[in-house]
C-alpha cells in the first residue's frame, strides 16, 4: 500500500483502494466495505477526499511506523508462508512478545521528550495495524496529527494476556501505555529495526513527519 501511495502522492494522483491484502488495515480505518458491488459504488464517489500520510526520510507511509515488539512481529509474519492468514498475526505477536528484550527508548514528539524502558513505540496515522489490532484508537487520518503510542515496561506474561485488548483498542487504559500526539516524531533506541505498514523501514533512529492532506483517496 505505502509503495503505491508514495507514487500517488508524488504525482498528485488519486488512489482507489480495494481491500485485497493480508492486513487491509488502512482500508479498515477508512471503513471501506467488503463485497464487489459495495466497493464499486465506493470507488465511484463524486470527488476524492484528502487524507494525511507520514514521511520518513522521503518514504511515504499511510498507516503507521513502529519499532519494537511489533516490528519483530512483522518480521516473523513476513516469514510465514504456509500458516493460514487468520493465524499469522496472533502467532507472530505472541512469539515476538515472548522474545523481544526490554529496550530503552527516547522518543521526541514535537517539543516533548519521553524516555522509558519498554517494548515499542508506534507513530500512527491510521489507528489499525497487524490485521485489525486497534493500536491507536484516537488516530484520525484527517486531523494533521500523528498519534503516538508508547508501550512501557510490564510483565511479559501480562502483555501476552492483554493482547486481546489491543484488538478492542482498550489497551491504552493500562498505566504502562502512554499516548500523545504531534507533527514530528523521532524514535531512538539501540539495535531496533523500524517497520512501516508491515515492511522493513530502517534501523533506529528515525524521524516521522505528518503530511497533512497529502493523499487523495476515493471515499464513498
């Protein structure tokens, strides 16, 4: 999705989305319907809608950038070719939660600095990732802001037991989870690979910037 969206943004085009991938999380955020007839109606909207995107070192990302247990999950999932798609993300998440080490993060959100020992930092334009995990329930693709979710230290077994709450978006109620928002976000940590929309991005540090209204999409 992001590779296509980047070309659309650079050339000033309009993107019509048909959910046909493994995760379909950006489609879920935009509430694109299932079924060929409904999708055809959706794609024939009168005019396109401008939504935000993320820039990371010149790469355009539509959903989210993340670095930690979730990037480890994406790495695991990308290596699963025979497991049914419905099981890939839950399996990858549990395996990553069991193996990813406690890591020291420094995250700068505009003028605020957050330093913590934890398991991930997420910079979200869209609220969903990992095939339906509602990681950033307050994210809005049209507010010109990035939603930032910082997962601090806690018992590993507790995190695994709370995995269902991430699908519901209720994980942000737990005290070890910090949420904030801003326009420019820098994530620093030693030896952690960042991913964007399920694909490898770069080893930290990385800086993400919101691109307000940069992507035109057809919304029914």
